[in-house]
C-alpha cells in the first residue's frame, strides 16, 4: 500500500514537472512577437490615382476573369515591373471583394494596411520600417512620428525609384584674379 | 652697474605701479563687458532674446521669434545617414539653407554632398562636391553628404581662443556668434570641413527668412563669424526632426536620442553596419553612416 502511494506521488510529481516545463518556455518567445513601436503608426490615406477608387464602381457589374493576361481595355497605363514573371493583378488585388487587397493566406486587408502585403516578401524592410529606419520620417523624434505607406514612395507596380535631377552644385570658391 | 644689480628688470617702482593698475582696470572692464550666453542668468537671457527679436523683426520686416530653449535632460542627439540609399539629389542642402537662414550670396551651405567612386570606397581625396549630371544617382558612384559630425571629442571647441564654441549637454556643438572673433582656428581644426566662414555680409532674399530662430542656431549671422550645422537646434529642442530628415526623398536620414533604447538611432547602431568618418582621428562623431541593405 505504502509502495503504491509512493508510486502515485512520484507519477504526479513527474506529470507536474512535464506540465511545468512548457509553461516556463512561452514567456521568452511572447514579447518579441509585437514591437511596441507599432502602436504609434499613423499614416496619410493611400495614394490612389484620381477617380480610380473604389474599384467596385466599375468592377461590381463585371464578371471575374481569373486568367492571367495582358490588360487591353482598361488600366493600360499600369506597367508591371515588380517580379512580373511571377506576379499579376489578382495576386495582390482581391477578385471577389474588389475594394480590398489580400494576403497570400487569403486574408483580406484594406488598402491602408497594404504594408502587410508588401511585408510578405520584404519582411526585413517591414521590420526596419516599423522601427522607423526604412522610409522617410516626419514629425517629432520623441513624440508623434509621421509614417508613410510603402506606396507613398514606391509605385507598387514599379517600385524601383526613378533617377532625379539634382539641385545645383555649390559654387566653387572664388580666387583672386579669377 | 650698481643699480642694475639691485634691479635686474630695470623697472622703477613708479613704472610697476602704473602697469599693475592698468592691468587691474583692464580686467575689471572685461569682466563688466558682454557676458557669454552660457553664463547669463535666465532673466537677462530672456531680455537679450527680446532685444534680438526686436532687432531682426525691424530689419527683415516680419515677426521673428528667437528661442533660448536649453537642452532637455536625458537627451543626447545623434544622427544616422544611410549610404546605401542616398542618391545625391541635394534636396537636403537647400532645405538646410532655407531652414537655417544661410547666406545665398556669398553662398554658405552647411551640407556638402560628396560624390565618390564605388571602386575607391569612402575616399576623400577623390571626392567631388561639384558633380552636376542631368540625373542622379550616376552609375558607379555613391554619395556621402557631410555636415558637422557633432563630435564628442570635438577638436574645434578646443582651439577656440575666446570660448565662443562649445558642446551643449545634449551633444550639439554650438557657436555664440557674439563671441566669435573670426580667427577661423576651429575651421583649421575641423577634419570634416564642416565649419563655414562669412567672408562677406550674408544676404538672405526677401521673404526667404525663416522667422523661427534659436539664438545658438539659425539667427542671422554677421559678417566675419563662423557657422555650421546645429542639428536644427531650433527644431530639435522643440521635439521636431531636423529639416534635412523631413525633406530626404529616399528616407536616408535618421535622427534621434542616443540615450533612448527605443530610438531609431539605437536600432540602427544595434542592427546595421555603421561607420563614422575619419574614425582614426578619435573625434568620436555622433553622426553615423550606415548601410541598411
């Protein structure tokens, strides 16, 4: 009887130990999941071309054609230079709910959260952007920081920056007699 | 012979007394003269600012405010510039000129953008500040904007014979334009060419004056004094980003508090490849260059 009690106590203790050890692990992982800076993000509305949004204005009455093809009737001004071999419109734009985007998981996101979509491939840029290191900062260094969406600086269809005309060079110093 | 032995300097009692009294009078006169800004009591400083505001408002015909905001406790300003992003467009140079009331003729610019060869790396002997192609960035080149590096071990402040330039507790190296005598020792001492001298009477075009001034920063300078970047002290001490940070079209410029572990600057130093210019000189700049990619 005494031996049985001992066995039961030992079993209970080992079960407890097994249960305890996974409990000890999670607190080490959890805090890294969400950077504290994220709460402070505030951005201007997404930069749509004039009269283009909401997309459902036109698309609501149209049937969905999921075939990958060059567009000829509309949106001909959009030239995709963004991994164009592998991507096309409906990889980012949602076919069923026209006014939103979707992630690879199928989760639908509004245009003002488009940075989550970009971050699926450009994860390290998203991380830097959240920390305030990627992208232009405005506002206050110790208070309200102004953020921009990826699409404010990068055209999502042609994200590479275009070359710019530089401002005038400084005048070389004048020397006597010249 | 006998008198020479007893009085080797050849100075009489009368001569000594007159020299000594002249020295004492000179010392008293200097002590009563204009005080340095950093030694001024608060109320006298406020009155001096009001005088400056009146003077500049009358001279430029707009309402001017001159701040004397001091350093915030627990703040040490630092700057970081992403060399992998800068395209050399010089937007920062001209935003700085406007914000900080720099003279346009003769031309004074606190930021100098150097074009460098990718083959040679960061090499000042082959740097070109006068590049002017139709479009930037140019193939095979990268760009290094240089302004005051706000050194922790600043050689410029050590050479100043009048104590007109010093490091503030928040890390900004400032100049008191009233105490600068224009000897330009600090310019010779600065290894970055970041200090600029007003050889002529500075001129700011009408309507281009930024009326929000700081006494140690962007207030109009007279001819014959040295000036330089102050991290936009009038903005930084009001909690704002410097003008160059906000204007950079590629987001290469970062600014923040080195003592705040959550600041952008600390993130960059902890996660990116960081360098400072002319590290071997032990100037210990608070202006960092980094590569984000």
